[in-house]
C-alpha cells in the first residue's frame, strides 16, 4: 500500500468520525499541516509509529485482527471502572447525543471527557453516528460543549469545539 492510498483512507475515516484535521492533529500530537499532507499523499517520512497512532485515533488500527470492535462497549468498560453505579449503553448514547448528564453518572462523564483515549471516543462517536444515522460532527460538538462546561483541562476539546 502506498502513501497516497493510506492518505485517502485516513481522510475517509477521519471524515466518517466527524473530526476536523485540526482535532486529529491535536489528538495525535502532529501539526495540522502534517495531516493535510498525509491526506494528500504528500507527507515525507512520517514513520510507522506515528502513522499507526493517527490511524488508531480514527478507529482504523493499522495492525488489526480484522475483527469489528464494539467501541461503545469498550468505552463503557473504560469509564465504568471504580464507580458504584454503572453507565449503560443507552445512558452513554443519550449523553453523547444530548450532552445531558444523568444524576449519578457525573464521574463517568468526567472520565470520558478527561481520561478516555481519543481513539475510544472517536470509535464510539463513529459507531453511534452510523447507528443513529446522524452527522458525527454533531456528537463531537455536544461532547466539546460538555468539556467546556466542566472546564476540562484536555486541550483536545478546544480543537474540536
């Protein structure tokens, strides 16, 4: 596979996730110009590790077993750790679509916004958007709004909102 093909895949999946080039750049710790050049197939020596990190963030791992991952369930297992009340799939979906935090689930929301790897959130956004047939950008805007309201220190959300 050549860099032009890889760039086209990155762009397609980034768009499907509803992430801007700026947000993907922030999450993957590269410049926006690097993402632009990668998507155009004109990036120089990016390196396999950095390329793998970028692909992982948009839910397209380069070194995959080929099995489809349930990002919503994986995200839930990540955010429900150590809480008395567990957030359900339905709770997570409602939150991601509305931005309304159900009483008793504040800890999970904080964990989702501040600590959950971007790749898990991106996969969950992409999965939910496909399931509900909505634009993924709307889900990202909702999450970024919540991040702003709770004053998240995670700089990624500034790139999204």
